């Protein structure tokens, strides 16, 4: 709460500063922006003679893509607080980037860490204080929009176009779809560039294979079979856990129910839902306001009161390791989580810990068992386009150097090195040519899966070669069993549905309310799951009303109006 209050105060201070400076700062910012844009470019528009002269003067400062005078930029990197991990600001991978940027572009790079699990609050504070890195990364577009409306974000629209010839790797990798993903169709403003997902798999349900074997159960293939399995785990706690029977958790979710029960929730949504309805109700990717979600949470409420779920799930917030430690210790029977969660973190992965703590056969395996009304195991995938949002605050006085950084990390060879590291140190090459990731130590440890904290334009195995990436997918986790990885991948993409990009420009109501609504959404889910069954409807309706009144309804109303403006009475996108 203190962090959010600080964010609000800093935003207020920034607004006052911007207002006090008035047109003077506006003119200065406009002048600075124009100056930066003209580096290494000449214009043929006679109305821009001054810009042409400036461009001609500065063209000599960039020779073969390299500045004649060293430039300095700062780049955000997530700090995940990994025990035994590498320093996110200084490790084998940051050194590779620093060396490459200095040699190829004469740009010095300094990394600035931001805590991953509070990144929205922290980047808000840094932006408001004028201390944000030159290159910022966030999952929260409303945060970007908030500061864009205050003049705190650089409009990248002309930059990416004017410097296209200098950014071949960025354009080849992201393409127009990702680069223009957030471009306003009316004003043409572009506040952020969207990273690209090399993999679209999202959420998978995992169950303990050794528990199934011990109880002579088959893997569940339907929702009812999954529920029956949970009862079997609960009723056989002493057989499965012995003296630790009281620690049994048949099914575990976290405080973030909307993410951790995603496949259950999506199975309750009408498979024939229109693009219009999904978009209007779709501000939140946790599906809180979609029709059908309430009934999915009612099922979780039932399971909770039947003793099938972790009693204390709502007490442990973002970044807390209590639940993960329970999984590693062997007390949890089923989870729904990121598709590769049991295999992450090498020797410290959940499955590798289970082998050590429980036995060689103990592990989580993927199942696909939540059918919708059409009998399909439909589930949300990521869009191939649209990932983390990369943006430059107006305190960035090196936009060209920053774009060259994005181009450098989008090079196929850069992506491959950052994801695979060095042969014999972080990977082996198998006879098939596949890259097998092996356990790393010291500054070679990757703090995030596939090193996505550095490959900010690429999320998922790519290795600079899609065919090599697919061949290597099963071997992408140190200590992971290839068959289990492939099983999780197949479960994740089976009958998956990829969301569409509805680009109707800015939704003003979304600015400044992202953190508030995320918090209220979590409260909605958490309190509805633990509510007395007789009070479920009243609790759900009360918290939903609070969510809507805090900005949710205004967002849906504006989205409905924008849909009408751009698509008329059509229910589906063209």
C-alpha cells in the first residue's frame, strides 16, 4: 500500500511540474525530440530545411552504424530475487551485450534492475521521479498510457519509420505487426513497441504422476475426472504422505486465481463468444468480467470448502515462495500454472526437487482435462504478436542509440547467445543438432526462462532459427525430461485459441487504473473462492460492483463505444 501511495504522490508531483513548466517545456521537448530524430537522416521536405541541415551535420556522427562519439544508455532488467542466481546487472550475458554494443555502435550500456514482482509500482515511481531507464519494459500498457498523456513518453512513430534502414534486425524479427501493434489508428502515435512471442503456449494443468501410480489412477481427461482425482488424493493423504498427511494440498492455486485457474475459467466461457463481447469485457487478461467466469469460481468455491484446495492461498502475495516450497517438498497433488513451471530453474526446478525429496519417480506431468460446452479442451494461448511493452521515457536523450540497442538484441546470433549461452558451459549440441541446456553456475546462470529478461523483443525459444528452436524444445531445460517437456507443450497448445488485436486507439479510461483494478480483481477472486457457499453470490456481486465502480465499467463502456465507432454493428472483426 505504501508503494502505491508513493506512486500516486510522485505522479501528482510530475503533473504539477509539467503544468508549471507550461509551453516552455513543451517547446523544449519538441525541439529536443526533433533534434534526436534527425540524426543520420536527411529530409526531402522543403518545409524542413533546418532539420535537413541538422541531419547533414550529424550524419557524420554515425559511420557504418557506429557513433563517432561514445553514447551512454541505461536499460531496465528485471530482478527476480533468485536465490543463488546471477547478478542481473552484471553477468555473462550483460557483458556480451555491453561488449557487442560498444564494438558495433560505440554505445555504453548500463543495466538498471527493477524488482519483477512489483515492476508496475516500481516503474511508476521511477517515471514519476524522472529516474526511469532510457529503455523501459513493462507488462502494463495502462502505465505507459498514463505517462504518455502527461507528456512523459516518447512517441516512437516517426523514429521507427525514419530509422528503418538502420534497424534491419528489429524489423525482420518483429515485423510491422508488432512494431505497429499499439499505433493509434487516428493520431498515429506509438507509445510502445511490442515484443514477439516465439512460443504461444500459456497455461497447463499438472498432476503428480507418482500419486496417480500409487493410487492406480489414470490421468484425468475431463473436469469430473479431475475432481474425482482430487478427492482420491485427499482421502488417501496418509498413504501418499505418511506422517505429513496433514500437509496434503490436493490442488493449489495462489492469490492470483485468475491466472492460476485460467484453463478452468476459460472452459466455462461460451466457445462461440463474439469478438465484440470478448473485447468489451476483456480489459483484464484474468477474464474477471467475461460471462461464465462467475460459475468457474463457484466450482473453486465448492472445492475449497470440500478441502481440495490450499487453505491459505490468499495470504501469500507476489514473489512469496511458500507455495513453490510446498510443491518441491512433495505436498501438492495438482497445479495449474505456466506451461513449463515444473522444469524451470535447472537443478532447483520443482521436478528435480521432487526427485531428491520424494523419490526418483516423483514428478508433475501435464494433463488436458477441462472441456467446454462444445466438448473441446479450448484454452487461451498467447498471441504470436504482443508481449512485453518496450518504451522510452522523455528523459531518454539517446533514442537512436536506444533503438540500435533493440536492433542488436534482435539479431539472430544475439538471441541465440542470450538463450543458449556458451557450448559446454550452458549447453551441449546433440547429434541431431538440437541444443541441450545444461545446468549453469555463477554468472552464467539465467535468472529467467530462456533469458527473457534480456531478450526483451523475443519471448520463447528461438535460437535465431525456428527449426533449430523446435528441434531443441524438449531439451530446453537443464535436468528436465524431454518427454515431459513435450507433453506439457502439446497440452498447452491443444485446441488453443489466440486472442486478436483490436486496435481502436487509446482507451482513455484505462489510464491510471491498471494497478487499482488488478488489486480489486484479485480481491474479487480470492474472497469469492473462500466465501461461505451460501454467501457466494452476494460476495461475488459485491466485489464485482467495487471493481466496476473503480473504473472497470468506464473501460467497458468506452470499449463498447470505440467498437461501434470502428466496426459498427458487426460482432466479429473483419
